[in-house]
């Protein structure tokens, strides 16, 4: 199997830079900004972000179905990625730089519009990546390149405001959102243009004809996909609890809000540098054992945050580096590579390539767990009586510390346990590819199960 050129990987991955730049502040800075600056209660913010995801129940599978059935001179993935740009740019502008009279309705409407734009872009985009190569380890290179681009985007979302803070003394959540918002609006059309121009179509494009309900039924019979999606869901809830609490923890426990951007930069540097290592480990030991190891590592590291208090900002650094390294393994590269493998199993079962349909289901899960995790975080803070706008008691601060440091580890360990005995190894995937090639030559396959 011919290796993909590095230039191809670069062009394909580039879209994830502005996407990650926009998503990172939404998860990390938006809840505190709309609580402390706009004045919305934490419980209201959690409810709005959760309700906005209900819209995805319809749009995500619909987008996957439409993309798989698209026939155009530009392929079945490019048109939707291009059309998503105005939706995403409008949503980011309104959410990051809201008018003075913005309330919960503003947050809900523009969150839903941004979610629609994200659906239109990422589902075809991720499906396109799974089609660039059918080879087990080569797919890890594709998803690894995309993950590195995403981490680079998240890093830029902190580095640019960090420079503004260091050079111009401009800091705080509102400043971060405004600076990142304008930067993303410039970068997104440029990066999308490079990706659409420099990434080839799949060598063989098979347009899906399986009806949606029948396709969903086939998906429920794909045991490895259900196992992988369950582990991803549980683990991502842990990460999604932690992420919006990061600023609250640094600001209200460590008393260092203006320096938060520096710690986040260290997290994403460690994350970025670790991705090639996790990809290499997956080729040596297999994808799912490596995936499990990353969950165990972050589960063991996270409770150490509980030991920190006022003035301990730099004592946070070693824990942050370890968690950043661990997140490089489970956040994107390995699960997306494994997802492409289970899509091959579905192709064997259905006779068609329905990559976007699977990625739409995954996208829905990904966005739902982000909202569920954020809801657990914000509802949890409200339940313990915490409020960013007042002086909190020791009991309220203990609740914040527990939610941030210890509760996520329960989810990480649960995700690792779900991957025990995962059936699609490199050898099993080679058998699936062999059966697909035999079918293409008109030979009856010997098996259609994992």
C-alpha cells in the first residue's frame, strides 16, 4: 500500500486549525464569560448548551445520509464543507462578541446555528479522511495529522491571547473571545480553501443507496462500533466536565485568572507533542491497548489537582503536562483511526461505503457528551452554591475542586474498562480488508462479523 504524501496530509489536516480555534474557547471560556460578564446563571448556561444539542438529533444523521448520497462534479464531501463556512463564521462572531443586551435567547440561537455549521463541515470532512487510505496504520497517520492540526489550532487560541496579555496587558475571558474570534474569521476561509484544493478524492467512491432506517439497523449490529462509541462517550464526558471548569479552577481556587492562558498553552503543547508518540505506540502495541493506556494515565494524574490551593499556580504545571500527554492519545487520533476500521466492517455487512453516516452518529455523540459534560459541570457548581460573581465559601470551593479533579477520573477508568477485549486488531482488520477485496473480485466472503 502506497503511503500518503506528507503534503496531502498537511492539506487535509489544515481545516482542523480554525475549527479547533473556535471550539476551544466555547468549551473553556464561554461558560465563565456568559456567567461573569453577561450575567446568566450557571444553571441557565448549562441548560441552554444542552438544549442546543437536541437540534443535532435531526441534523447530524441527516447530514451523514445526504453526504453519502451526494453526487457532484466536486465529489460528495467538498460541497458541504464549503457551504458550512458562513454558518460557522456567523455563529462564532455572535457568540464571541455578543451585543450588550444578549441573553439566554441569543446564546441558544447562535449556538444552534454554529452547531449546524459544524455538522455541515465536520461530518463530510471526517468521512473524507477515512476514505484517503484503507490501510490500518496509514489511517493513524491521517487522523494523527488531523489531531496535530486541531491541537495546533487550540494552542493558537491560547498563544495569541497570551501574547496580547504579555505585550499589551490585555487579558480576561472577554478579551480572549474577541481576539480568537477575529483570528478565526480570517483563517477559516484560507484553511478550507487549501484543504479543498490540495486533498484528493477517495480512489474509489461508492455512493450509498441503503435507506436511513435500514442503515441504522445495520449500525446497531456492528458490535465493535458500539463498543468504541461507548468508550468514547464515557471518556469524553470526563474531559467535558474538566474543560469548562479549567478557568473556574485557576481563577477561584488558585487566584490566577489572568495567567490561565499560560497553563492552557502548556497543556496543548504537551498534547501536540504527544500525538506522534501515541500513533507510534499504536503501531507497536495495537490501537485499542494504546487507547486504554491513555485513559488510565489521565485517570491517575487528575486527582492530584485536588491538592492545589491559592498561590499554587505553577505547582499545577507537572499535572497539566501529564494530562496533556494523556489527552493526546484518547481525544482524537486513535478513536478516529479505529472508527475508520469499524466502517470497513460495516462496508462488509452492507456492501456500501457509508462513512459519513457513521461519522454523523459519532459527531452527534461527540457534541452531546460535550454538552452533557458541560451541564454536569455547571449544574454541579450550581448545586454546591458556587458563583463566579461572589466570594465563595470553603465548602463551595471544595465542590469546585472535586468536580474538576476527581469526578472525571471515574469516567476515564470506565472508558478504559469498556475497551477490554475490543475485537478489531490489526490482524482482524487485515482479514476484513481481504474479504472486501475478494468481494470486489466477485468471490464470496467467508465472514461478515467481527
